């Protein structure tokens, strides 16, 4: 690795696909049953509806109210955009009104309705202070896991918990999740500058340098296929080669203040990226990935050995049980008679109730075979 400035422009962050974004932010497309549910009014909602005297305003209010109940968002729309919902509302609440009589309310009225709906449900729009708190929440989530989807879910949970209307998706993705991941990367890189010595950096660099026509990191990524002697011997060789770097990782990784899930995630990126791609990334970012990989991989190595040991012990135990259950009568020499069945043997094993107490122990003799001449 020679790059230290991260000159390769980062790709734009993509967390959700178009369908997922539509499901989260798209205007609801209601079925008949859903229309009935979201447009069924509670008494406070009926009282608020009555504050609008004109039918067009009432219809538009009901549409905004129903869509907010479904998605906790407001949407721009005209009556023509949502014709099926308009028809359903007219048939249910305004049977004497013709759809052609509906006229769009002005922007001021639309905003007023939104404020009344927010007040009714105890929600509010995001203020600059709320957005700053969201960013702090994103930074905290990034320390637990830098997976973009994890951070996004934490933000959505926070918004619901605080009864805040979701800001736009682009803002969440770029301004909150993206910048939180960047800030976390800079924090970790700064710490690694202090914690990693030059010799330790060279040892990490060596993982990405070709040796004997292979890259050490590619070899270390391999997992044992089974518990055969050959596979486990190769796994022990990999573990031995990681031992020195593990002492480095064990010293540094706990100081980075990242969660176990975060360690696993950064480690997984070493497996996800090719060696060629890793060499293109920022050097300190790759050091972070490699340290987490070594930390996680060495622990997996020990897990494999322990699992193999348990597997072999169980295998030997099963074989011993199978051997013990084999017919042993064939091994008895001719001329030897077998003792009576267990029900009759018990009489000879247990002391008689008529036997004096000090002699009872003498009658409890071990079960023995007797010869035919006895």
C-alpha cells in the first residue's frame, strides 16, 4: 500500500434501492380495506374535520390525515392524482357532492391543515437542533456498526421515538449516514496514527504483498472445509502465522472503542474486497480493516480448534458406545454358564432381611461367572 491520501473519489453512498425508498417515502396506494381503516375517524379527528366548512377543504384534509396516519409524512398531490381515494371519501362522507365540484385549496390552507394534523398526533417537523441531534445519533450508531443500513435504521427508530417527521431520504443518506461514516473513519485513522508503530505497519503491509505466488491475506481468508487431519493442520499453520499480528490487534483494537459487531463488519470487508481493491483504498482505512480481520480471524481459528476437539471427542465416545453394545456372548469360553436373569440375580446381590446386620455386607458379593463343574 502506498496511497495515504485517499485520492480515489468515493462512490456515492447507496443504502436502499428504488423500491425500498418508494415503500418508505412514497405516497400510500391504499386498497379498499386500507382506505376504510385510515379514513375511519376518531372523535378528535371528526372535531378537526368540522372546523373546515367547505367540502373541498374537508376532502383534502381527510386525504392528508389518512396519508399521515399511514406513513407519518405529508405528500404533495392534487385530487386527480388520488382519484380512487377521492371517490371512496365522497361515497362515504359526501354522497351528495360531485367530484367535478372539488377545487384545490391554496398553499396556505394546506400548510395550516398539516400543522393541525401534527398537533393532533403530537408530531413535529425537524428543526436545525433536531437535525444536529440526528447527526450525533448517527455518529454514535457508527461506532457500534458502520453498516449504512444499520445507521439508517437507528435514525428511523430515533425519529419515530421522538415523533419527528422524517426528513428527505437524500438528507438522511448523504448528510447524516454518509458524513457519520466519514467522521468515524477519520476518528479511527487518527487513533491508528498514534497506536501503530512503523514495524507493525510493515507487518500489515506484508499481508497484501505477493509472496511465493500468492497473497498472504488470500491464504488467511480460507476456512477449513472439514475436521480432517489435513484441514486442521493447515488451519493451525494459518493460526501460527497470525499469532504475532494478533498480539498487535489485541492491544490496539480494544482501544478503538468500536463494538464487536463493528469489528466483525470491518473484518468482513477484507473478505469482500479483492487485494487489488484494498490497495486502492486509503492506507489507514485498510490498516483498520486488517487489524479487525486479524483480531476476528484468530478468534475464529481458536473456535475451529475447539469445535474440532468437541467433534472428535463426541466421535470417539460414539465409537466406544457402539463397541460396548456389540454382542459379547460370542466371546464367552465354552463350558462357562451364565448367571441367572437379573430378576433372580438380585436375590444373591442384596442382603437378606433375615441376615444379621453385621453379616449383610458379606453376602453382597460381586456377580461372577461359574464354571459348569461347580
